[in-house]
């Protein structure tokens, strides 16, 4: 019996750079893919998300980085760096990370994470946090493979509920 070995997936070396407003039409399909992968999307709207992205690109408190190859955007990460009361220095927080479906498995997400880690270290952060849906086991495995540990519990209170509470 001949055993077939899986070949290593093709790795792409992307250029990571800050997003600019002219990237927004190319970012929109990425955000659509991100929303399609989520189990809870109530209240999310792609056009509102693009508007938010446009504001965050201009806001120095937010970082939106894109992975590009030529004129194609392969992935995006959005994070913030903020002070907390208890930590001795700033903390980074990744809010969104998405790689186009056609570019997954090629190392793009790891390159984006490395860029965030670099920026956070450069800013003197003492930690970098990320959250994902509990049901997203693939993302949880990915973040663990990048060195993240499951260390806390994220609790949410949805403020747009209409039940009067």
C-alpha cells in the first residue's frame, strides 16, 4: 500500500500596510465573508461596517492593516492599543481578522498577527488580546497556534435588545 503525504500548502508573502480609504471597495467583500462565517450577525450591516472602517482608518486610536499582493487585498486585521487601569503599560486588542476564502491556508493570517504583535511591542504593550465566538473552534485553534492562550471569559450584554431591560 502506498501512503500519500499531504503536500505543504502554498505560502504567500504578502505586504502588510495600513488600510487607506481607496481600499474600502476591496475590503467590503472581506467583511461580507467575515459576517457569513459568524453565527450571530443580528444588527450587523455591511454598509455600516464599511462606514465604521472608513472612520477607523482615519482614527489614530485604531489600526486597520491589510495584507496585499499587487493590487489585491488578501486579508485585514483591525486592532486598538489602549491603556487600562491595572496594567503597567498599554494592551492591544484585536477586534477583527479575516482572510479571503481564496487565500486561506497560505500564511496570510499569521503575517497579519505578526504585524500586530510587532506594532504592539513597538508601542510598549504588555499584552495582546483577541476574542472569537465560542463556537469558532477553527479560529481558537489558529490563535493558540500563534501563541495565544485561553485565559479569560468574555461576557456580553447586548444593549440593543428591545425587551425594555
